[in-house]
């Protein structure tokens, strides 16, 4: 059974045909900007284009936003035009195929649990470090979504009471200290006090040029301030991992997102912080912390997999 997974981003959407082994057979990318109906049309047209070439049985949509517990409605997506819209039903009517929705981090976690770094794990957490932090939890093969479909918002765990302001309205959230954005913020704070760094001239000329990626690159090149900033990210990643472990006790934690490309710079130190900060340190097994294997196709593969499993579950129910 082939299904289509669609990663719906704020500027573009990618749709891929995926087989039952999680292999991507073909991918199309088109712009996603526009109104809700225009976005619906772009998704439907792309799916139909792929369905003309493959025997597609269903569609899964991975969306960065709040999805209803029945996975039919997008309640809110900050970078997309949908607000309380029955997206799954709208797309299904256009493509005449079953459609399911999923939060993009949940979809990525499914891909990693089925085919990637957490393959076979009973309890697996995924932490995506990018602009912010996305989180997901898989329990016995099923995504944990909470009572209203919005769990777990790991990036907004409060690590530093009264700390940095977060767009969510709180202060001291994990993602304000551990993300690509946070890495840049930490580096700029340090550069304000230490002008000896080669990055200082760049920051003085244009602070906007000091991105998380640039800081990681500078750390790789031996810049001492950048290295200290990366060390702070490692510390806060380890502290947050300890909180996640205290609550969920996962077998495996998968590190995903753009910052994971620099994992070699901070993950060993983060593991040490995690091992020291977790409750019962030294007297309990620790989660294995691994870098994601499926990369930027994880959301697509996970969404397509959930669509396939939804079809199979519906078929079993109808034969009872």
C-alpha cells in the first residue's frame, strides 16, 4: 500500500509517495503561501499529481500547529492560514482519498520509531531543536497527544523562572535557552561582554548575522566565545532532558531539527548534564540519546505511515 505524506510548511509544501518500508519514492515541492482555500488547492493538486503516477491509497498531512484529538481539524497553526478548519475533510473531498492530520513533531517521531533512531522502542521521545523546540512522545507505538490533542509542549517547560521572555507569554521556557535562536541569543549576550572573539566584529556590524548556525560554525573553528555559547546550550539541553526523563522515563530520546546537525559539538556534554541532573542519578537506567536518522523527510514519512495505519485500522473495524 502506497500513501502520500505532505509536510505543510509556511513557505512551501512537500508531498512524497512513501512505501510500507518508509522509503520515499518521489517528492514534489510547491509554494504554500496564500489563503486557506488556496493552500487546500495546492495540497490537493500536488496529491492528485502523484496519484496519477502511483496507486495511492491515502494521505497524511504533517502540520506545525494544534490539531484536534480526532486529527480532522487544524485549530491553530502560527505560520499557516488555517484557524479551526476541517482540513482533513476538505482535502479528502478534493482528492477522494482518506486523509489524516498530525502535528509535524508527532509525525517525525513516528518515522523515527518505525524506521529510524528509535526503531522498536516502547517509549520514545523526540526533541526537535530548531527556531524553537518541538516535542513528541510515542508510547507502545502510539503517539501520545494528551486529552485535547496538543501534548507535549516540551519547548515551553519553564527551566528558568523569571528568565528570558518567550513568545508564548511565559518567561524562562526551555526553547529560550536551548534552540538555534537561543544559541544566537546566548552568543550575543556573551559578545557584549567579550569583544576578543572574531565574532564580535560581525555582531557589531549586524547582530542579525549572528545566527545559531553561524555560532556553531564559529565554535567548530575554535572561537572561544562561540564554544562557551555552545557549552551553555549543552547544559540546558541536559537539564531539559532530565525533566523529560523524570516525567516520561523514555528508552530513547531522538534529537532532531536543524540544530541536530551540530550535535557532535554539544551532545556529549549534554549527556553528562542529563546524567547528573536526572532524579535518582547513578541509580537508574538512562535513556539513550540519539541523533535522528530520517532527517528532513521524517515528517513526511511519519504522516504517510499514519495514513497507512489509519486505513488498515478502518478496514479491520469495518470487517468486525
